[in-house]
């Protein structure tokens, strides 16, 4: 039981770190290595000065929806971890971690919705989407979806033992 508890805790922390990286890093959309876009900035590499120049992304309704959902997923996953720690020390023997699991699963649904919106509406979000491809942060966000949902289900089935 202790090993399962450690596994779930490690899975939660790793997923939270990957989710934070996917939300904050600058590689949701990449154009030929000299331009990249994320949820917050559009960056362009200047070959002469060898410096990245970044400007805030053009605010569209779809981009704002993705931003809000990704931030909410980080918040819900963080709250879920804090609730788990609280339940771990205060809950009676045999109790289930329902609230932790529901918060974690809700974070997974938020990420799923955000990435799905970005996938379906990237032509409106990225101004020149024909010449680029999805970056690694986009794929990290997709990886977070099953990890968050699985850890949420594991929390729901996990019982506290002594």
C-alpha cells in the first residue's frame, strides 16, 4: 500500500510539473525554427543579433479560452495535491480520496478541452498556421490528459490505510 501511495504521489507531482511546463513554455506552434508561438507570446528569432524577439499573442476568443482552461487545470491539479495532503493526515482509516480524484479528473478534462480547442481552431489562433507545425508543449499537454485522468481514477479508488 505504501508503494501505491508513493506511486500516486509521484505521478501527481510529475504530471503537475509537465502540465506547468506545457502551459508556460514557448512552443505550442513552431514555424521553421525561427518563429514560435505559445499561449502567451509570439516569438521570432533574429539571425543578425541572434536574439529572440517576443510580442504578446493576438487575443482571440479561442486563445483566451485555451489560456483560461490551461491555467484552471494547473490550479485544479495543485488544489488536488493540497487536498490529498490534507486528507492523508486528517482522514480516518478506510476513507476514500474522492475530492482529490474529482479535482484531478476535472483538471484532466480542462486540459483535454483546451488542447482540443487549440487543435480545431489553430488557424484562428495562430496567424500563419499553414507554414508551421505543433510544438512540443502541445504534445506535452496531450500527454497530461490521460495522466491526469488516470491519477484521478486512482485517487478515487485509493483507500487510506494505516
